[in-house]
C-alpha cells in the first residue's frame, strides 16, 4: 500500500470538494482528492446543470404558448424529447470538462478514484493508498431520501439522479415532494408537455419566504401543474399496464392518479456510510457531521462542508464552506462560516432568490426591522416584456441598513447579486441608489426602490409609503 503525505486530503469530488481542492492547489498546497464516482457530483450529473438545461428547453416551449400578449400568435410547440435529452447531455458534457480528473491533475491535484475511509484520526485509506495528510476536508455530499410511502418498495421510481436519463417524455409524472427540486422539475416537464402532479407532505417551497413562494406556485398552477399540499400517500401499486397507481389523501379528500412515472423529491440525506467517522473521532447527529462555526469537526484536523453537514442543495453555500475551510487549513487564517450572507436561488420561472434574514427568521431572533416592497410591474423593462409578476422585498433596520433581501420575478437570481454584494460589503441603500443603472433593465428595480425609500424616509423618522404601501415595522 502506497503512503501519501499531502498538505490536504479532500474526500468528495462534487462542487464543494472540487472548489476546496482547486483553491488549495492555487495557494500552493499539495492536494489529494478522493472520489468514488464521477467528479462533478450531483450538481453536474443530476442537479443544477442538468436542471438548468432542461428548464431552458422548457422555457423556449412556453414562450411559444405565451406570445399572444405581445402580438405573436400563440401555438402549441412540437416537443422532440429525444433532442431535449441530447441537449441536456451535451450541456453536462461541456460543463464536465472543467472538473474532469485530467484537468484537476493538470492543476496539480492528485485524484484517486476510490472509496475513502478513516482508519484513525489522521489517516484515510483510499484503494491501495494510505493518506496521512496535515488536514482533511470531508465533502461527501448527499443522497435522495426515500420516503416511507406504502407500496413504494413494489414499484419503479425515479430520483433526481435518474430523471434526466429518461428516453421518453412522461405521460403523467407524479412527484413526491414539493421542495426546490420537485417544483423545478414539475414546471420543466409540464412545459415540455407532461401532465404533472406534485404531492407535498407539508407546505410546498417551505424554506422560502411564503409571499415569494406564492408567486411561483400561482404560476405553476396556472400552467397546469397539480399541487397537493399537506398530503399523505395512502398506497402505490402497479396497475398492470406498466403504470403506477398512486392514492393520496389531502385536506380536500382522497385522490387516485394513474402515473406513468414517479419521482422521489422528498429531500436529501448526507452520505456518511463507510467513512469511518468514529475511528477518526468525528461526531455526527441527525443532520449530518457535527461542526462548529468554523466548520471544524470534533477532530481538529478535519473539516466538513456542504451537504454532509446538513446544508443540502446549495452549491453557492458549499463553495463558501470550501473557502472558509481552505483559508484555515492552508493559509492558517481563522475564519467563521457566514452562510446567511450567501445568496440562494430557485430555478423556476419566475425565479426566487434570497440573501440574509427572511422575515420569519428576523421575527424568531427578535430583530427590529422594516419591510420595503417594490413590485416588478413598476419596472420599465418588466412592462416592456410583459413579465411584471413578483416583487422585491427588503428587510431594513432603523438605520436603513440591509438585513435581508428577497426577490420573486424575472431574473431573480442575477438581481440578487446586487443585494448579496450590499450585505457582504456592508453597503447601505445610499450606495445602491447612487450607482448608475442600465436603462431599461430588470436591475433598475433595485436602484428605484432604494431611491424611493430614501426620499420618503431619509430622516429615519417618518413612516414611508412606497408604491402605495406603508412599510411595516
């Protein structure tokens, strides 16, 4: 067995692990990356890239249906699902070059295709190699949760890793789970011509501000997606025609669906099996690996980041974790995780994005705040393109400083960069209002809202009225 003594060993070749490895290598560290499967992880092969590619095709189809308000004859598009599948596969193949083992090795990173397992507090076994690194980062990712649904073990089902491999368009896709993945997939397949039913065990899009989530859910229902919330699966079985009969109970009664495909989108669970955490003195709980605010585990030589600590589903947050860990392990700088400053987005149309505190979080913490809302319909670009659904929502303290921002509307993810920068850099509304904004642009809503707020409430005493709405304290 060969013995390796690098500065850093990274376990997991998904977005978090690759970002940690490449950042450390750029700083001059000797890095070994261990990945048992394909580098790129779920984000590339069954997540963000695949979903964005599918959603792009779906958006083109929907645009052909929605042309009438702009004077363009609306008609039902012809969907070549095989070509859509090739488009998705092509996007993944193109993106995979940036995280291929060959490229990583060219950057000076030693890549081992093997299972990783701690044998003691300072050693990892990976295939025929024994790795005694100065520091370790666990970025093991997550896997889909299989819900306890009666009859599920007797039927075939899809997961976020397998749904993009479908060769034929589903006739009726029943999605178990109304979180981010379930809702994004529902809209894409509905726009591509499938009948879609979402069965959510609680509240759809529950991790988002309810008023922003409502904008998206209204659009999905208008496009024909059936959403059943607070529902329970009563049973599933094959109906003899290669389909699955799904029976649910929800507040309005009992319903039965004849599904061609069932997709599990009920959340994710950290991938911790086989890592030998106990041998390394690493503690785990129900959410994943336990870490402190610096992302250090109970073993001071080992950091854990991304999905494996329970922060499932956010590539931006996982990459932030990677930078925090590498800063301490390689640069010897003390750093703390500040995930609340990392923007998050939902890839629907209209989109949703947030950064900082939500209204619910601010209330739980007892933080005093004011709310500013600015509708997209006030923006010239939105009016010109007939996409005025949604609004901007800001949480501000009594000194007009930003506590949090939320957006539901066209280009929400891109627009959120403005507020993420403001929060991270400590900028106030004065700086947002003072910068020159492209006209007309969706981004103009940010500048206009800041200007209106300052004009109405510059002294911090008067109760401002924005767009006909008095701000709440």
